[in-house]
């Protein structure tokens, strides 16, 4: 009996340690996302909006949804792919629909350190956390109606509003 008392104690200690490690990971991720938000606000916002309508490039929430969909929610794969894209954009590497490249063209590569690019990617990823529009085209059907056409011209927006497509 004396030798079995430590098993429950050990289990509690291990679980406490893992939740503390999870909290540390969570706070580290929160800091990474905050750093990424600052970078996106100061650098990426020159061309990207966070939500529709688009500016000179696709809204980052749509980029986030698309990368989540294409990587089946695998955050690490998606972040690596976003970082690779920012460093060296190429049409054949794009995960966005072909119409995005046709409309906006390719972005210029951003020669920033990998840790900053990863922070920006983490922030972009965070834009679609808990997003209920992850079905179908990863939210692209909404972008198709509101983003592409609404940004074209005042007439297109008027026609869209009246329900004439």
C-alpha cells in the first residue's frame, strides 16, 4: 500500500506540468500573433485589408481561410507555406484561386527575417480561427460575390445590391 501512493501524485504532477507547458505555449503563441499583427499593420496593410472589400491584394481573412482549407487545418504546414510564399511569391505556388492572381497579380517578395515572416503568418492564420465559413470554398464563395465584384466598380456594386448578376 505504501508503494502505490505516489502514482496518483505523479499523475497529478505530470498533468499540472503539461497544462503549464500548454499555457506557456499559448502565451508564446499569443506573443507571436501580436508581433505578427504589428508587422501586418505596418507592412502588409499597404496592399491587404484584413476583411473585404479588398485593397490591392486579397483580404487576409480570405487568405487565412484558404490556407486552412488547403492544409486541412494543419497550422505548422500552413505557416511554413505562408512564409515561403511571402519570401518568393510565384504563380505556381499560389494556393489562392486563379482569379486572385489574375485580378491582383503577384505580390513582391518581402525580404524580412524568417522569425518576422512566421509572426506575420501566425497572425494571418489567427484571422480565421473559429470561423464558420470554412465550408465549401473556404469562404471564397463569399469573396466571389462581395469581394471581386464589389471592388470592380460602383455600377457592379449597384447591380449586385439589386440582385442582378
